[in-house]
C-alpha cells in the first residue's frame, strides 16, 4: 500500500505543509488478525446515564455493533482468512467471555453477542491484571498462528484502579507494544493520567469517550484503523540544517516524526518549517517494515503552492491554515499541561480569549468564511479556555489536542460534565456566565451520578491517592480565571478529518439499539 507524500513551502514565511495520502481500499489489509476487546465490568458500570440506561447497557450495544462491523468487513474475504475475536471482562478478576472466536461464523458470532448481552457489572477494578492477561493471550496467538498474524487490543475502562497495582509507570510495563493498543476512557471518572500514559506508548493511543451514547463512534474509528491499517510504521525525517516538523504529541519541533495507526483512506497533513532564512526543505519518508526492521527511504515530492493544480492542503491557503492550526495546537498543549497556579491559568485564559477573537475575526473574511476546518479550530480553543476553570478540564482539552494533532475523525464536543470548578452562586455575573458556558450543551448525554471511588467532588487542593500520588492538575479546581468568551460549540462529533471509510465505520458502530437475538 504505497503512500503519496508531497510537501510545499512558502518562501516568504518559511512555513510549509507535508501531506501523506494512503490509498483507499474496500477490503481489510490483513486476512489473518486477532482483535481482543477488554471491557471494564466493575460495579461502577451499573450506574445510570442521562437517558436512564446504565453504562453497561450502552457498552453492550456498542460492542455488539463493533462485532457486526468486523464481521461485515470480511464478508468478501478469501475462504482461508483467519479473523478471530476474544473478549475479556475485568473487575477484581478477569473473565474470558469468548476466546479465539471465528467472527466469520454466523453461529459463533451469534453466540458471542448473546454472551455480551448477559454481562452484569460487579466488583472492583484491577487494570493491571487485565493488561497482563491480554498480553499473555496475544503472545500465544502469535505462537499458534505465526508471526504474520496481526494482533490488536481495544481496552476500555470507566474508572480508577481500585484493586491491584495503581502506578501508571508500572502498569505501562505490562503492555506489549508489538501490536496496536487503543485505550478508551469511558466517561469522566476514568484515570486520565493513567490512560494518557498508556496511550503514549509506542504504537498505542488514547481516546476519551465523553458520551456513552457516542462511544460507538469511537469504537468505529478504532476498529477501522485496525482493520484497514497501513502495514508499515511511517516516520518523517527532515534533511538540511534548520528544517523541522512539528510533533503534535509533544508540542515540539523536531527533525523526525513517527506517525502511528495510519489507515486506508487517510490524508494527513503536518506543519513543517525552515528556521534558516531563505532555507529550503527536503523531507524523507521512512516506512519501517514491521517485524523486519529495515528502513526504506523515499524523497517526498515538493510542489509549488502557487500552481493552479496544487491540492488545497498544499496551496497558500493550506499553508495559512496550517499556521493557524499550529497556533491552536500550541495553545492546547499549554492548557493540557497547565499547573495548579491560578495566575498561570488566568494568563492562559487571557491568551486563549485573544486567540479565539482572532480566529473569529479571520472567519469573517472571504478566505475563511464557511470553512469547516477553521470553525473546528475555534471550538478547540473554546474547549481549552473552558478547561481552565472546569473540573475534568484536562480530559477535554487533551482530547481536543489529540484529535486535532492526530487528525482524528471523532471529536469530543459534549461538555455536559465540564462542571464549574467551585460554587459560583455568590459570584459576579461574569463568573456565573462562565459556569453556564461549561454546561452549554442542551443535552447531557453522559450525565452520570458521581461515585465515591473517583475524583468527583471539586476540591481546592490536590488529594493523595492510594499509591502516594496526587490528583492530576486537571482535576484540581482553581476557581474563576476570567470572563468566558461567547461561542456556540458545534455538536457534530465527526470532525473535518473523517475519511469516507471512517465515517461509515462510525455510523455502523453507533446505529440505534437493536433487539437481542
């Protein structure tokens, strides 16, 4: 599956864009694959969501749809295709709901979905035990079916580890990075710092499903990336002194950028620049063949941003959009990693308000009027501003940062659980407006009673955890930091980056509830 790699540079500003296009295809990229679903089955999954259905009820529906999606994707696969699914349910123990299930068999698929329908929450949460069990099982898969058997893990949890190991760094050592790992935080009660640590591992990623009703959209994107994965890990390498590419994960400029989980139909763009005045850019595309370790380098093709036939992403407007996107990514990076000092948050609040106003003014011009990507940038900044004075804000700002930086199809947009950081009943009208903005959505799709085992009640100071660590800064409430700027959030969870294939997967995995067979 050959990539098309092109880049363009604006010689006046020394900013540029590099674009990677993965050819689309109808069939999955591998006919030997084992996907493991790891589901949190602890007692907290019995809590009611805003629509009077439990979190477990929503999850069962999502998993059933995901199984159907995988099965349908392989309808036209060769007869000898090996497509296996295993499901583990964990609480204080790990239960095997289905092991090495042939997803292409109607009978086995029906039996597995029936087992999913019978799930009942219980007990506490031992994440380490689940990670170890899955790593052992996927290693066994390779031993049985050979090294060419692709493997992947989709791990979901709604809470904090309440049993077993609680330390994020130790838990990270239990994850095997030989295959893709997707970690999904289900609602705001999960351990954001833990899943972000796991998602930062090589070949892994972290998703925040803020809405139980929309979790199927997250599963759809993840499943599509696994089934239609580009078979090689891609790394961009700049050549020449002063030439750099922006790494959205770390918020730094670098000479090398590794890109995880590319899939068929993807079109990704990244910010490049030359820090030497009048300098030129040469970009090398280095795909590393999995399991081989050999490196094959191709020179990316440079094109003229002023040419008539230049793709929109690479022309002068595309470069300008990338500069705006860079500003927003840098701001998201700051808000995601902000400390607990109220002065620092107040400064970021002011910086974000100024950036949002600049975006709104630019959106009135002919260049950006009606541009969906430009409107999405405004939403990104607005969420980041609100995160500075709302509980769980780091989850939301971090999710928007990952979505924009990785150009994901799913966007967190239900802000119903971004609760005000403190009681503002006696506060000035500006503070009340800020609190109201945090609760802006008309529907609270994920309004959930807070449980005592999570960081639920806002607190003015960090609290010590069971393993001696402290509550992450994004869960520490800082109070009012400034007037909330006026902005109407888009409620479309599908971002401007969704390819047709991903959009279809998101629809299929989030279709309305169907009856039990």
